C-alpha cells in the first residue's frame, strides 16, 4: 500500500527564486569577465571558486574517509576542529596564497592572521571559514564555505585590520544535494550551480533578493517558544545553510549563542561569517545588524572577534 501525504501548508514554495533560462546559461568565468573589471580580483575569485569545487569533491567523499573515533584538536576559542575542516582550510589557503595580490589571510581554523607580505594599498585580505558546520557531515546535512575579500586602503597600515565597509566581494558555497556558489561584488547577488558533468559553475539564480515576507524563525538555542506568530522554528547548525534558506525563502535569523565559554558569546565571527553574510544580504535587499548598528559599520578589534547578529 502506498500512502500519499500532502505537503504541510506551513512550508510555502520559495516563489522568490528567479532561475535563469537554461538556453542562455552563463558560466561564472563569463560573468566575472563581464562584471569584474579588476583583473587581479577576477583571478582571485577564479581561485576561490576552484577551492570551493575542490571542497565540494572532498565533502562528497567524506563518509568514505571518515574515522568515527578520530577527534580533532581544539582551536583558541575551544571549538573542536573536524579533520575535514583542516583539509578544507589547506585547500583555501593554498589557492589564495598563490595569488600575488593577497597580503593577508584570516581563517576560522587558524588562531593568528597569516601575513604573506607587507600590505600595500590595493592588495587583498581574504577571510574565510573553509567548512562551516563540518560536523553535519556525520549525519548528511548541508555544510558550506564562507569567504570575504577586503581591499587594503592607505589608512590600513601594516597591522590594522580592514572593516566591513572595505569589502569588495563576499560569498559562500553550500554543499548539499547540489553545490551552489552565491556571490556579490557589492550591487547584486548571483547564484551559480555546479554542473557535475562539466565541473563548471553556471548562473542559475540571477539577481536574488530577500523575500519581503519571512516564513521561518531560525534560532540556535531556544529555551522558549518562538515569540513571533506564523513563523516556523528550525536550526541546522550551519550558518551557510540558514542564510541560503533566508536568501531564497525568507526568514528571521537572530544568531546568538549563550555558552559558558566566554569566547563563544556573541555568536558569529565578524571577518569570515558576519561581514560576508551582511554584504550578501544587504546587496539582496536584506538587513543585518547587532540590534543597534549595521554589522558592516562595526569596527574590528581583533581577527576572531564575535558579534550578536540579527539577519533578515
């Protein structure tokens, strides 16, 4: 006997998604040729896309190479590092460090800022979380990579960290049933899906905007019921997955962690989580704040600084 169960009415279709005409598909490389006049930035984004492709392949094979008894070491903030996170970090670091215009790397997996050369005006600083939500791999849930590219200004100096308003582009890759790379260079948000037959990123979601009507209330730890009516509560333990759903379907996402570890309080790390996601959502018509100030206006004090973040 086959029992057909209708889909719950509380899950409306993401009607805001505008997909490209399959007959007029544009590759990521062609899009960058058209939209990015800076050849150095173009090359860097090509390298980042290549890193995301490599990590996508790593994620697909993760179950075949996982040791359930293997426990990663803890970083400075007390987070256990999944072995796959370290592999993904190496992929990102090698790809970005090979670019002559990259002066510094800020990685979620490395305690200190990696200085490749003395920053000069016009150089790039790349911040990234190479494998966000890595422990979701154990149960087959989505994971992702987040990246942000900042440009060194004449006011930065050799040790000063860039602020959110110095971002020139930001994006993330989500590794799930398909791999999608979401990118903004400041004005619009584009989604590129990885074609597994050609290993090419194809523009499938042009000019994505945040839906006006939220359908979900996303929260990390909730001792209380959702205070907002008509919103469905959920949490997948992956910032990338939550922001991706927010971007396509609409959601309200207050991201705050109440933890006994003082280094965990405040939730998202500015450089490789909060800043890039804020740039993406602002470009898509959304807003990201700490409750008082737009996230991109916050001035950083150190590389792993955290902040409470409200996204929507």
